């Protein structure tokens, strides 16, 4: 790959003048969300739909605006290969749309696949209390499309954010604590995604997630309805190109969650809505809007 040191120097001099609105954020591509894993015996399989929207306006020129929409249709599943080990897979299809002050860009296709393995490190059952603690890790393989030509003057360091993949092999470590007391339950997951450098010497910032969801189950074993509330904190590090940090990338947000889960024998459906309570992306130039997730899952 050709080096673009001169281009990088020029970008660092003119700053945001060569960067297009939400393209500076880098929050949509290569994202991962675990959510609540359904209670299952041997295995489960299902489909999920996720929707995220970011709006941006540049500080130096308010006429430079952008609306970025990320839609993910995902096939996911899990298998308990033993009482202590489980494996999971996430196969997403990504639809990206960016409406900017100077035009519109669309990308869609198979995104990057996640493969995870979890180990039940500890469990405790006492009367009506059931607790489990899982440790795991996995890999994201670059099955999504990543095609950016930095030699093209129409492209800039924000263009990788609109791809369906990151072009890199990335890694995920996570810990999950599950506790239920009678019909009450709390699920807490900590995840950290470690991104590597792709063939263009571009590296997306590492990401950390803390997600807690609490629920109460109305009904019995054959049919139940469970309202869900919770909170999520996520933090995205800065992107880097050729070892140099890309300005105005990364950020953090605290979100409040609410949803509903409905289970009928071997099938469950549900949705979760997340609304930002506090956030800071791209030095305040990008705003995350409320986002949502819906699923239909079958257990075996």
C-alpha cells in the first residue's frame, strides 16, 4: 500500500475542513451488541434487527450536516456443548445510509461475523436464588466489505465508517453475571472489543460496553411476559491511520433501556429501546439518537 504521509499532514493542518460530519465519529461500523441471551437448554437460533442513527453538525461550519443510519439484520445462535461451555455466532447483514449536505451514500451487504465461546466459571443455587458467572472471548472475522481508496480525492479518513466491514480481524473479551430470584432477574455484561490494523493501516478505536438489564416475569413456564429496564455505558476509542490518531473520532454515551420479552414454549419475541441520557461524540459534533433492537428466537 502506498503511503499517504503528505495527505495525512494536510488533513491534520486543515482539521475538520476535510472531514464530513458524522463520518468523523466512527461509531456505526463494526459494532457489537450482546443483549439478553435467552434461557435455553441445548441450543437456540433466531433473528435480530438493530437500528442506530447519528446526527452531526460541524462546529466550524453549521451548514455541513449529516444524518447516518445503520440497520443490521442478524442471524444469531448458541449451543451448550457441555454444562460449562457454550459457543455463539452472530451473522449480520448491514444496511448503511448517510445523508450529507453534499449528497447521499449507501452501502449494504454481509457484515463482519462474530464467533464467541463462553465458560461458566462459577454458579450458585440456594433456595429461590440462582446465579451464574460466565467468562468468554471471541473473534470478529472480516467477512464484510471494506473498500476504501485513499488515492481518490473524493475519499477521506471518514469513509471507512460507512463500510459494511472494518477489513480487520478483531477480538472480544466479555464477562456476564446472571442472577434470578423467583420471578426477578438481573443480567450484567461487560465487553471489550480490541480492534487490529487493516490492510490500509487504518485502525478503528477499541470499544468497551457495560450493559445491565433487570426484568420481572409474569406468567408460567408455557407463557410469560417480562418487562425489561436497564442501563448501558459504551465508550469508543479514537481511530488511527498509519499510527496517527484521527481527530474528532470516538466518544462515549450512557443510555437508559426499556423493553419487553414475550415467551411461549420454545419461541420468544422481544424488543429493547435505548435512549441516550448523556453523551459526547466527536468533541460534541455528533449526537446519537434513540435506537432499538427487536428479535425472534427459538430454543431447543
